[in-house]
């Protein structure tokens, strides 16, 4: 039984609400278009003890149930943090775009990225845009995140989706190594993130958005991080 989430699917002519079974969740990492940006991200995570990838992009699998639309997230200890990303979702053979956070346990990331990805839920917004409506101006879409740290809401990430590989390129790269038939119906892929302004660090709350300046619309979501005690 696949977990099911309800999304509002927006086109340029209207919107419908649909329950979508999530078959697989894929976390695409190291997806920057430029080598310099990849090296910057490698250096950023090296400060946290994370080993560089063996290739780029990398595709990590996590449980489909890790995708969440909740406004709260429970995390072990104080070492986790969010990452704003656009994601793509195959709904009945058509590709839709949304916004989410690849929330990750940073202590576990130093042990293994696959492990760290599995330990935290991945909050996503409830709205989706049809990819075909975005293709003519894709590179003008922008991602932004704010984090509430020590009681202060600060700009945490900001930049264009053009910093990451385009959806078609990610789908093609994933299909070349996937043993499950490629990016099919019910598959959801988080598509990479931007550098953290001021460095990767935990927060009490994480708010994120994907904006489209051409069609003048935004997808937004936010969540509080509830820290669970470590009693080892």
C-alpha cells in the first residue's frame, strides 16, 4: 500500500484537487549545473564531515512515507536542518512541480548520506504546477527559504532553479541507472538545493517558497521543528 497525499494541481486555466499515491521517493543530490557550484557544496558539507560524492548527480532512495505535508517535524536532537528544493512528481504520466524541504540529520550525514536522508521527514507544499506551463520560462523560477534561529527569522537560502539541473535532465540521468523502469507514475524526486546563507545550521522553524515571476504566483509551506531528546 503506497502512502497517499492530496495536492492541488494548478494549470494556467484552473485547478483541481487530487489524491496521489506516492510510489517512490528519490532524493537527487549534487545537481548543480556548474562544476564550481558543486565544489562549493562539497566544501560546505566537508565542514560537517561529509565525504564527497563518487559521481554527480547522485540519486538516494528514501521511504515513500517520508514525504509529509504536516506543519511540524519531529527530529532527533539538535543536528538537523532544512533545505529548500523544487520537486517533481509524476501524476498519471504527467510531470508536476512543487516545493519541499529535504530536511536532513547532519550528524548522521557524516556517517552516510543515505542514512541521514532516511532519518527525517521531507515536508512538501500542497500545491503543484504543471511542468509544461513552466518550460518557456523555467530558469526564471526562484527558490527562497527563511529559518527561525534563536528567535530571529533570517534569510537562509535564495536563488534561481537555474542553479540546478532541469527536470528533463534529472529524469534522463535517473532513468539510466534505475532498475524500476525510470521516473514513473507516483514517483517523487527532490531535485537539489542552494547554498545556505551563513552556513548550514539548525532552526526552530523553516519556511520555504517557489515563486514564478512570469505567471505571478507562489508555492509556500513552513514547519516547526520539534526536537526529540537523545538519551543515549
